[in-house]
C-alpha cells in the first residue's frame, strides 16, 4: 500500500473485438456480471465500473491488487469475450461525477491510457497474446516511485502471464479461476462435472500452476517492500 494518499494504481479496461458480436446487449450484460464479480473478490479504492462504450475503469491502492484484478476479470468473462487493460501508477485527482461515472484526472490515468494503447499496439504486431501493460508515471519521483515495482519487472511478468492465459480453453480458465480462489480439486471437479484426475491434468498442462506460482512470487516481492 502506498504511503502517499494521492498515488494510486489506475486501471483502464476495454473489451477485445466486442464489436464483432451482434448481440450487444448480451456482451454488456456479461461484462457487468464480470465486473461485479471482480469487485467482490479484489479490494479496490474505486470499483471497476463501465464508463463509455466498451471501457471500464478502476483504482487500486496497490499494483498487486491491480494485477490480480486484471487477471480476475479475464477469467470471469465467458469464453466468447476477452479484455485488455492498462495499469498506470501516479497521482490522481477527483473532479466530481458525471452521468457516466466519476470524473478524474492525473498522471495515473494518463499512464494507464498510455499503457492500454501500448498493449493494443504490441498485440497487433508481435505480442499477439498480450492483454495487459503497466506503466509508472514519469512525474512520480523519489520515495513515492521507489514504493512501486519497475515497469520492466511487471511487464516481463505480464508478457508471460498473458501468453499462458490467452492460450487457455474456457475450461482451463475456469479451473485457474477456482485455483486462485483456493478451491480444492474435488470442488473444481464437481463444478466442471469431470474427475479430479482430469482437473489435475488440466491444471498441469494449461500452465495454471505456473500462473499461480508466478503471481505468488510477485506477491512476495510486494510483501518485502
């Protein structure tokens, strides 16, 4: 958690390829369900809420929470949908509310916007499985900057995490979601209507254990700060 009350991890999310879906009402309903589910699972400073079009925004007290939330949202969406996210760290300023949600400004949001643009750019060229990018505002200096992980470290993690998750089947994503929530393999098997052996094989082959372990390793880094 940052000591500076004005510094936050801002998150901007948009849906990937949602305009290809003819049933826009279904798309937005599923997105709302996923946003609400993530808000129940991950502590926030400002909940994930839709803004305009296919975009949603949130604020978190820590980069770790923002990283967990962006993964949780991908896993909460149905198999037919996916999302990308930009995470930006910096100062934020509340300017009130509009009919579309809170009105805010500040370097954290600028960094988050730059990050999601970078994610989309990389996704369309070389890193086709990438869905998340992280950026620290250049205006964040001194002790406040040192409290947060460098972009190189986090983005190396995100490139690998997103590669694994993007390649997963719908079932594998659901099992990863259960795994991160602490469910037992017996509970996962019951939820999916498969054997515990099939659950175990899926978790190993899909890379779910690697995602869990890498996230735990990063959490250990945060815990030492």
